[in-house]
């Protein structure tokens, strides 16, 4: 008789570490992300949000502990890390390893149709952030790490950028860890909200969303389970 046991879902990111000794920003941290879920990481400035994201991205090897993550990951940094000597189109083709036709499609998806021949220096901050978002999703990641991707934008632009992100995420679901200091962004975008507090900082889960898990379908409809 066939077993009715449903296999456990394997996380695409698992962290269990102590960042270091006395004086370190981060204390002991345990964190995991499941496929398709979006987790927001909040907390005051300087508490260690970016430090934690860098560890998750594999960019900081000084911590003591364990990191396990999918190889298919993309990072959207707070400051767009675009190739300044390459056009918008080339930034997509080279980094995401896609064709020119595919790159044109991605530019259109983020509202940059007709901007393919422009260099990053000729783009506004909002346009650079759109290009960074397109580049991240064009690589088809299973894990997306975002460090305050809507910071320094006016409220109207930030709202529009969140909509673009939601559309891209619905079309190509991936686990996402998004760092933000704006509670409204966390509540809109994430199924689970974690807060870094203290010195050294530790993770505290938002009581209102504790245990929630949001899986996005291709239609954009969100379902949850506890």
C-alpha cells in the first residue's frame, strides 16, 4: 500500500549561525525560507539587516555556523550594482545570460521599453532599480535577496515599484527575503515578517503573521496555511 505521508518541503535557504564574539552586531540567528514564500526583515537602522542579508547571499564568510542555500539565487542591492560601461540591454544579456530578444521583453516588463541603448548613468534612480529588478528575475532564481530595493524613492514611485515586483513574482515565483525599514512595505509584500532587535541582534517574528506561509501562483492569487 502506498504511503500517504507528504514529503517535507526543503528550504531554499537555511541559516544557523553565531556571527562572532563580543561586540558583534548579530547574535545567534536561525532562519529558513521555503520555496515561494516572501519574508520581510525589518528593524532599526544599523541593527544588522544588511549584514544578515550578506551572510544569506554567501558574501560574508566570517560567521560561525551553517549556511545552506540554493545555487540559483539573485541579489538586488540597496544601490543598483549595474555595469556602468554597458547599456541597459547589455546589463541584462551579460549578467542574466539571455538573448537580446529576451532582454527586450524584460525591459518591457519593468517599464523600460525603449531604454535598452541607455547607459546606467543616463537612467534615473528609479529606472536603475527597475533594471536591477529585471536582471534579478531574468536569471530565474529560486531565491531572491533584496536590500531596501525601494529606498530613496518618492511614495508614488515606491508604490509602482512594489507593483512591478509583485507582477514579476507572480509570473515567476521564488523565495524572497526582503530587507526594509518600512512596515507598510513588509505588510504588503511578505507572508512572514521578522524583526531584528537588540545588541547583538536576534530575530523576533511578527505575532500577527507568525507561522504564515504564502505560496504565489502564476495568476498572482495568494494562498496561505498555518
